[in-house]
């Protein structure tokens, strides 16, 4: 039996997904997992686990625990699904948190990520110089009976954060008049959460929706083509190819920017279409996707097969264990961990500085209303934490 301890600072989708996977493993009863808030970790929690995983440990406390755990012989792992060392200017990059992540990496045996790009960048920052890749598990029932859609009108969908409107307007809006002239009423656009400026073509704008509601909506409306433009930045290259999985599990042909992470999995005209980040290339991809029903069907079928081969529970866990064999074998050669509790209070002292930095950043970049909204969300998180306690 291998005992894993996942330590996280706050609830977030990364934590929820990881917890769901590791607490419901069907084929690996020898793996036991516990999840705990960073503020709740005690010395005894470290002592009874083989492998200690820190989820996005960009703080002043995780690296202290990692250092003590590693010194006592535990395998220590940093998990990152975003490039937290190179945040874009639109995100608050708190200097001491960046320093905390660097120290956590320096006290880790392994960097574990869903991004090959992050693994390449962060590997030499770790003590053990080891990497482990993770992928999203797709259950068989999620892709059973998936077929391409044969709508009279080609239905195109784009679901993205509101900030991605600028990306759409840069690469796709310029070709809308040409698409309208070429295809007219044969095509329609549906935008979910994002609201780019588009004129002269059939469009529908919908607000963002929870994940389960989004999946239900996609299944009911049976879209033909899904869009996934992405900028070629260091931060974006470290993202995961979620859109490829989202579209494929709904029988939708995806058109993706020809950049990482999509180039890791998408073969142009094989299991999707790739477009250079310029209007002409995007138009060519649209033209092929709209005109060629056989190509759409072929790409979707190949994408489904790719998921069956590479995203089953067994395939994903085996890939993780290639980099982290301790997940299966355990690690019993460790001693009692030294006390680290005093560092918790030093961590608490840094939190007001975090809040002040964030307050100034968001006031400057988003305005007072957005700041008040964020504060309300933060209090909801605090109440949820209190209820768990």
C-alpha cells in the first residue's frame, strides 16, 4: 500500500479534479490518498504518508514542510498546472510567492504537471531532477456512442473566458465578412461566456455556465465545429489541451491554434485542424471544416480513438507512475519528520501582505466593483472552509 498526502492552500478546480481521480481509482486499490489544507497540516500527517504532494505551492509555508519532509526521507512532489513563475501581466505576480514556489521546487524530488512545457522548464529547479506527466482521465461512458453531427446549418461554438474576446477579434473577426459572403446562412456562431464583436452573420451569445450544465448544453445542441484560438505566449504554452477533450467528447471537430499545448496531441487533418495565428490561416481552416463533412467525421473518429488509447484510467496512471513509481511501490525508508509548526505562524503573518498586494493590483486593473465582487467570493471560500472544519 502506498499512502499519498496531497497538500493544498485553498480549494480550486485543480484540487477538486485531482481529489476526484485519486479517491475513485477503480484499478489501483494499492494507492491510498488523503487531501488536507495547508493550514491544517501537522507533523503526524507527514509521518504516516509515503509521498507528499504540494499542489501549486507558491507560498511561504509549503517549502518549509517540503524541506522537513524530504530531510526525513519522504518523496516530495510539486504539482503545477500553470506557469506560476511567468504569470502574464493581467495576473498578480506576488514576488514573495514566486520565491516560495522556487524554494518548494528546490525541496522537491519531482515536478509533476499536465504540461510537458512546464516539466521542461521546471525540472532543473528541483532537487531530484525528476518529472512526472499527468493527463485527464476520460471514463469509457463519456465517449460511448459519440458520433459526428449532420446539421443542415453548420453550427460553430466558441466557449472561453470573457478576456478571450480580444483573441477572437484579432484572428477571426477580420474573416467574418468573407465567411458570410462564402457561406451566408449555412453557418452560425454560438459564443459561451465570451462576447466578441461579430456582425453580418447568425450569432448567439450565452453567459458562462457551470461545467455540468455546459456539458449538457453541448450534448443537446450538437455542434459541428469548435474553436480554440490561443496566443503563443510562455504562459499559454503551459496550459492543458482541455478544449481538445471537451470538443472530442461531444463529437465536435476542433480548430486549434498551431501552438503548444495543442500541437502535443492534434495532428492537422488527422484528429483536428491546426491554424497559424493569422486571419488567412484561420479562414483556410474554416473553409476546410465547413465544406468537408467527411473530414469532420474522420477527425472526430480519430480524436475519439486517441482518447480511448491515451486517456483511460490505466493509461493515465501508468504514465504518472513512470515518473513516480513510489505511487505504486510506496516508500518506507523514512524517519520521523522534524517539527515545523512554528512556520505556520510566519505564514499567517504574510497573508495580510498578500491581501494588500492583491487589493492594490485589482483596484488599479479592474476597478472597485470587481474588487468588491472578489472580496465576496473570498468570504464564501472562508465560510466553506469553516463548515469543513
